[in-house]
């Protein structure tokens, strides 16, 4: 013993020598003392919760005497009322089912009414036959930890609120980039569908339909590279450029040329934003409409004919918009007769992933789907596509815009038009 | 997948319905309360299923129910839950149903039995309370502040509910190994849903509904229940015409776990007893 003092027995003596095991066992020679003065509370209860044994640490934390608790009080008596509700509905059933439960946050009520945040672990001691004899509980002072957790909770709530604000902002912004409703075009049924892939980011797809003159309407549909705030800014610019250009000279090839120049001028120095778009001008003819259409790198529209067939309409298109200077676009005329429906869409539709192989939906599948619908109406086609896309669920990972135009079949006079959900 | 470890067919669906027990026997529908799921019946359902056609389910938002079916408005009153009970009865074409409702499901059963009394043969209310919050002339046992304290307890303890659990509860077929992990962790619920269910449970007032019950009713009261004290059980007994009150020698709010044999016997006796 000579030369070793209590300070070294703690293991951190000046000499830095580890205490020998024999000495440590002499100092920690009483399991009773270890139990009573452990740095955590010990509580044993009968299966019904009545307190059977409690250690000195817990008594000192709570300010009770042993006689006030043992054989007199139940574990749930030590809890706040709200904690008791939690104990009865969560803690006790789980303990009964699992035989143990850990890390439960509760508040104990001290004799003076003050509250002690604790973390509780319990395990059931069973007899040889498996019958529960006792519930052993260790209780750890969790004042600091609870403060930390409250801070985490507060941060999470704040993050939730911010996310809600963001989503509201995105929804509002998205709405301003799409027409609130399509204008009435006499003799034409129109319908549109928009799916934003994310609630947190503004989508990069866009469409519009607007009157250019008494008997002439402009329309466009496109897809800006990327999404989010930057894409929204470009989309906004594209919308007003296309509308303004069409007023000045409504030839679709010219309109797209103007947009290409505008994108080159404004974004060349920045991040090289580009888009695909189809722009068209609708004029009535005796049995329907002519659509003069030009495309800048955009997927070919699908024509669902009155005779039940469906085909892509190759539009002599130009390249993506905003990529190179001085490109020439060409316009093509598509005739829409009675019973015909034209679908303009963005590639989020054909590139959606389907099935287990995660294959793309694809052009062939879309044409087969369209042929199954033909002859269709604009509202009917959009309804069917909405159902199709909802069925893809998580496979739909990009924005999708679809615009449908149809010329109603001739029907007997005086027969009222049945109301359609999206019919205009 | 059977979560109960007894033979049965999992009808699944929105309420994760599990059907066990011999066909053609009297139907017993077991409804769990706030805080857990159909696992609450794991000590009683297998024995009941020896003599009865036993139907188990999870309330929407609990256990392995379809969480996407949970809507805050629909489940802000117990009527939304009663709707689900009646829908399960209709879909499985259950008749002469003995409904066993634990805790808040006792009142859900009361509401269902008022709306379609012909559907039910017996009502068994385990630890019922029509109103948890004290009112002038009525003692439910809790103040509004107590309920707020419970909500705080829920918040504190859902820190143990890890974000990694979310995809499991949401149903993630790509990672089946997570389902096993879930099976070992009963009664986990999305924190938002748990908060809402707690509000619906502890702030509802169904005292006026009790007198409208015409189905034969048994009240199973625990001798020492911090949630539904004896005087509340006596109130329910007093208000439901012709009801029977049995006090079980059980401590706590879950006699089906703390005294499964006595609970089982009381349920089986009442179902098999005179109509």
C-alpha cells in the first residue's frame, strides 16, 4: 500500500500509473454501495407498477424518503399527468410485449413539485417459468439532453415551416407561369394537364394558348432545361417573348427565330439556358382548323384521327432554342378535321419510367396508347393521360405538360353539349 | 404477412385487416386504442381464434395501415374511425359482429353501433372513457393542460422514431429487410399522425352518445386504471341502458396485456352468453 494514495486509486494519479485490480476491488467492495450511490436512479417495481425497491440516488433526486415510496407508491405516481398518459398508452404496453424498453423520455415529479427530465430504461425480470416477477428500471438525468432535444425539435419545426413557405411560393410561381384557364376557341375543344415533378421546385415545362386576332390563336408548349428559380426566370422570359413576337409577326418559324435570338442574347454569358418548344397558330377553316406549327427540338405532336388511327406529325423542326445563333426554323401545316385530336406534350411523358425494369415509357407506347383512345376528344384524351400518369407513380420523375386540341364531330343541331370536366 | 403469429389470412388494405379463426363461427372484431396497433391483442387473439372468427385491423395511421389514406380532416373526429369500422364490416360482409374496443376504440365502437345497430350483436368496451377532460359535474380525470403535456411527451419521444423508419412504415417493397426490423418494433407511428390521433382521442366528448346504444354492452373496467378510472367506467355503465360492468383484477390501462386470461374469459363469456 505504501506510496499509493486515494488520488491514484481513481486511475488518474500523478504518476499516471493504472491502479492495480486488487486495489480497485477493495475500493468498490460493496455492490450495495454501488447500487445505492450509482450515478443513475434504480427503481424496481412489481409487475403492477408498485415500487419494491429504490436506490439512494433516485431518492435524493426526488426528495422522497424510502418509506414514502416503497410499498406505497406506483411508478406512474412519480410521473407528470401527461407522462402518465404516455406511460399507459405507449410505455407499459410495449414493455409488456417486448419484455424491455429503452430510451424513453419522461418527466418525474419530485416531492417539492419540481420536475426532472429523465431517460428511462426498463426490463422485466421473469421467473424460471417466464412469469413476470419485477420490472427493473434505470433512470438517467436528462436535463441537458432534453434541452438539446428541444432545440432539435424547434429546428425541425422551423424547417417544416420553411418548407411549407417554399412550397407555397413554388405553387404560386408555377401558377403565374401557366394560363389560369384556356381561352374559348369557337369550334375547338381544348384541355391541358400539368404535372410538376417536385413540390419544392418550379417545373421547367410550360404551355399557353391565346387569341392573336378575332379568328387566329397562338399556342405554344415547351420545356426549359433544368428547373427551379433559374428555370422559372427563363420560362417567364420565354412566355413574354413568344407572345410579343407573335403579335409582331405570327409566322411560327419567325416567332421561334426571335425566341432563339433572345435566349442567345440574354443567356449567352450566363449559364447557357436552352429549351425545346413548339409554337403554332390556329386558324379556322370550313370543316375544322389549320395549325401552322414550328418546332425547336421538341417532340413531334401526335394526331389522333377521327378514323381511329394515331400518328406522330413530323414538323420540319430546328434545333434546340438558345444553343446556336442564326438558325432557321420551318413551319408545317397540320389540318384538324371533325373528330381529330392533336396532342402536344413534353418529354417527361415519354421518358417516364415504367414497370420493374425501369424502362422508359417511350414513343411507341404513347402512340399505341393514343391509337387506343382515337377517336377522342381533347378532354377525354387529357383525362386518359392523367390516369396513365397517375398510374406511373414514382416512375414519373420529370415535369409533364400536355395540351390537347380537338374539333368536335358534327352532331345534330340543338343537342346540348354535355359538360366535360376540362372542356372549354 | 401475419403479424400476429397465428394462422390467418391478411386481407390487408387500408386497415391492414387480418382474419383468423374458423369460418362460420361468431365474428369478433378487435379494435386497438391510441398508442399501439393490432399487436395489442397478441396475447388474447390466438386463443379467441380457437372458438371465434377473429378480425384484427390497424386504424389508419397506426401499425401497417396505409398511411397515405390518412387525412387530417377525416380523422379529426372519431366518426372517421367509426366509418372505417363499418366499411370493414361491409367489405368482409360481417354480420352479428361482437365488437371489442380498447380505450378510444370503445367510443369508436359506440358510434359505429349507433349508426348500424343491426350490424352488431355485442359491444365490449375495454377501459372506455366518453370524455377524458374534466367538465363541470363530470370527472374524466384530466385537464386540458394534462393533454398538452401528453402531446409534449409524444414530441419528446418521437426523437427515438428515426427518419429511417419512415420508408418502412410507408411500405418500401425495394427493401424487404426493413419490414423485419419493423416487425420487431411495435406501435411506431408517424409523429404528425400520433399527435393528431392523441387530440382526437383525448379531446372528444361522447357522453351524449352513450344513451343511444341499443346493442347489448359489456364494460370491462380495470381495478386500477390511470386513464379510465373506476368512476368513468361507472358513468359509462350508468349511461348505456342495460349494460353490464365487470371489474377485472388488472392494473393499468391494458388488461389484455396485464391480465390476458381474465380479459379473454370475460370477453368469451359475454359473447357466448344470452343475446
